[in-house]
């Protein structure tokens, strides 16, 4: 579902992504790991059709992000690392807008279920300007999951999220995999990534340094291996 070859992204003289290769399959969840500044979020933005690649190719569901960005956006459910919410809108209004833009029918039962699972049901009609960072993260995951996309891109979905939110996010990832979707999770939290994902790609300095089964980065031995990859 995701096929990235020699991806480069430059912002002026800064090369945020320096030749990444990445493959993520349908029915699987892949973790994109690395420190801040490793190129994770920029790669996710390219795959979401938000940022164009400077060089290389990135295919999502067979669509070239440089040529068919609109088709990619229809296919993808994207939780950005920051922003994405309207401060004066409520969670329910966010869902209504997303459903209208995507021309969804019968979305309300799933929308209510997702809000309840993420413990946002009681604040469904409260504007998001008063939300904590963790509440905003949870709502972003809900919005990414609402249309049951074929490709789900979750950028730092666990950042500042409480255990209930973590459990709900793991459940959404599991549901997506069960229906055959491709899930890519960008995070610096190795242990949660290993719970959520089957494979892992480690980035450092905008380049890929390793790709492996998630189990290879689990436990104390995995922590040591991960640290060695980042040094």
C-alpha cells in the first residue's frame, strides 16, 4: 500500500529527508521510529499529500503523491503531529465537516462509538480551544479513523495521551489491520510502537538506518539495539 523509493525533501538548504526507502503492506502496522528531527513527520506529510517530494517517488495505494495528491488524500486517514483542529469547533462539528468533505453516509453511529472509546463523548459539544494536548491527540486519531481508510497515517498519536487514549488508539490500529488497511505509526516511543506494530523502520538524520520485525526492538535487548541504531 505504501512504496517509497529514494525520497528526498528539502526546505531551502535544509534536507529534512535524505533518501528514504520504505515499504508498508496492507493488513500490517509499521512503526516509523527515530529521534526528533529524524524525518518522521516530514515523511508522513509527504505520504498524506501535504508536502511534495523534492526527489524520488512515493506511492500510496498505487497513487503517486506528486501527481495524484487529491486521490491520495481521499484514500488516507491522517493524524498530523501538530495542528489539524479548528479551535472554535466542537468534536462533533469536526466529525460533521470530515463526513461532509468525504461524502460519507451513515457515519454517525461510528462517530459516536469512536468518541466514546476515546472518552470524548462527554465533551462532544465543547469547543476544542479548551482541550488539553492529549485530548486533541485523541480527537485527531478519531478523525483519521472515521472513514475507515485503506491507509492510516498516525503521526505521534501517543504523545501526551493517557492510558485510556493509548488503549483506544491501539484498538483503532487493530481494527484497521483486521479490515486489511495499511497503518503507519510515527513515534519516538519505542515500547508503544512495538505494542502497536508488526514491523519497524528506524530513521536517523533524515535517512533510514534499519528495517526489521518489531520483535527485534522489544525488551531490554531491543532497547539496546535501538539506542545503537540512533548513535
